[in-house]
């Protein structure tokens, strides 16, 4: 753990006003200027004595309504953007135009800009971000480089890899800056950060005060349009990672992705390219074999060529490996052969193509795939490797991108013999309405598919998984998609505990297949 930071309001404001991240943000100060700040909080329920509370406006609630609660819990200062009805004595109030954007600069200054002490690699893209972050981290450590990382699934700031306790792939700015500070204070030289489109958007500013040395993009396809409004805006927000690069940084893009040229043009630094079977790329792979057990291929980098073995399923993971390998080659300047020797040691992210084996006569795989592009990569691969029928259980997140739902259904109907639709994270939406939108895509692709035979709509996810196992026969494959590593399903009245692999094992045990 890093040494606790302490800054007076006077010191904090003085540092903010001279910091480039603050820009021309307006600041109106009321109250005690000598208050000492021991930490930052944006959730009134988690405020500890001595902290500064940031009141954030949101879709469902407004942090300004909880300022009194935060003060009652011990907050000594409040950052807010709206006029308040009352101001308490001995409390410092800092009023700004946009509390979310101001919070990003405030967090960076409070934690003394840890990203300036690290080589920070940002990884964005629609699919493959968490895996690519994990692969970059593993390769750096295998080459003796001290690395920390932050992804949807896991975090490492010290010696141990832990689960990410936050439900956000890219957390709020105070969390990010605190984690980066821990990495810097524990001797890390590199930090690999999963950079989502939400985190990169100017609307949230979560990553706006992070200094990136490298930007990596795996691919860009249909996702999160409910937040960004259009594909062009979604792509532009991802490109913010490349725009933020300084002249000493570099970018990494997938030459086979249609958006690669756009990212190159928007980048503030030179960009290198990788590509599967693409000889025009700086690093490319010539694949000899690729299946569920892994891939054998030849790596080509400049004048060098080396054979490599990756023990992760599918050609899409070779693409993720190429993104990671090119990043590490550029950072470390090691020979291709030295890096290629490390590739067979690489491990998969938990909840990604995780096989559940309890002696059952059919294969069970848990995976996080939840976008049309990930379906388009995964389903053909598993279909080809399945002797019997392919059975898929999945849903689509509520209050998220609606347009992708029928696309998921089309792809599932194209490659799966049986499609079982179930809750993913309905949130405030009617669960069955979500499933009907996915089912519409199934019926469009396969008009003859009958509900109750090749198509089931079962909102209760445990019942849906049990149904899949009940109909599965010898040689079949059951894919449980969309939840992966996650530990809850979110409904309108809050989350319920859920661990896909654990539930699958329990149901198999009930069927007489104990681990």
C-alpha cells in the first residue's frame, strides 16, 4: 500500500491552477481553506473522515442530493457544479462548471500524477481488450520488466494479481489515479490499462489526466451506441487514446481492421501495424494450425521470422497476441526470437473460454463474448470443433446498445443448433422484451426455427443453463456466453450474486457429474 497522501485545500488548489490538466476550468471557493484532505470519494456511502466528496450528476441519481450525507460521514470538502441551498460552516466548497471533468484533474494532482512516473500502455477496442492487457503484462514480466495492470477482470498493483472488485472496466478517475499511484510506489515501471470508450469519452473524463506512452487498438465494431449516440462518435472517443499521445509515444493498430487508417490519421505519434496473414504489417502471423487447443504459426517482424505456439484457442487470440507482442517489441527492443520463446507460457484470462469438466459427455465452455463481432469469431470456431450440436446460452445487457441484439440473434441462429436466450444484466428493462429482440434476429436468420425446440426464451439464467445441460447429448458443446468472469446479474432492484462457472458446476453435480 502507498503511503497515505495528505494535502491542504490551499496546496491542492495552488497545484491545480498551474496544472495543464485543469485547463481553464472555473473555480469558486467557499469556506475553510486550511482543511486537510486525506482522500477523494464520489460515492457518499463510502466517504471516510477527512475526504473530499465529489458530487457527480448521473442518469439515475445526482450526487448533489447526497452532499449532506457525505458531510455527516466526515467529508471536510465538497466539489460540486450546482448552486447549493445551504453551505455548512467549517466545510470547504469548491464549485466548478463540470464536476466530473474537474474530478479527473483533481485526482491526478492529489495523487501527484503517477502516470508521469510510469510507462502507461492504454489498450482499447471493441473485443479483446482484457486479453490483450493480460498478454502485454505477462510478456513484460517474462522479460524481467516490472509491470502492473488494470483490466475488466483483474488488477495488479503490487505482487499479487487480484479480481477487479469494480463493475467498471475503466473506473472513475480517483480509482485509476490511486491504482497507478500504488503501482508507482511498489516499484512498477510499466502500467497496462484497459481503456474503454466510456473511459476515453470527454463526457466522463476518466482517463483525460493519464499520460499514455503507448496506445493499442484491437478492433472497432458495433457496441455501446446507447452512450455514444453513433458509430462515428464511438470510434472518435476511442481515438482519443491516440490523440493524447505525445511525440515520444507510439500507437499500435490492427491492419486488418477497417478503422486502422482513421486511428493513424488521428494519432499524435507514430503508429505501427500488426495483422493476421497480412504481409504489409510490421508484425504479422502466418498460421499453420488454429483450433480450441491453441495455434501454431510463424511470426514475421522486419527481416526476422520465428515459429511460435500459443496455447489459447482460436485465431482471434493470435490477433490479440500480435497486438501484445508488437507493443512489447517496441517497448523493450528485445529480439523476436527472445519474445517468441515466451509465448507458449502465456495463460488465458479467467472467464475466457473456460472449460467446465465434471465427467459429463458434452463439452461446457464459459466465455465473456457479448458483441456481434465476438460472436462472429467464436461461434464458427466452436462449430467447426464440435462433433454434435452447438448449444448457446446468452442474453444482452439492458440499458445498453439495442441495435446489437438482433445481430447477436442472427449469428447464433446461423451457427448454433439450439439457442437459449436468458438474462445477462437486464437492469431497468423488461427481461423478456430484451430476449424477444434477440429472438427476432434468430427468426430472421432461420424462419423455420421453432420456439421450444431450436429456440428457448428463459429469463432465469440458472434455469436456462439447466435446460442447456438437459438437452445436451454426447458430442455436443454448450457455450455459456456474456457473463464470463462477472460475479452478479444486475436487475432493476439491484444485483444478485452470479458466478457462471460455479453455477454450471453446481448444476452438473446435481445431474450426477461431480467435479
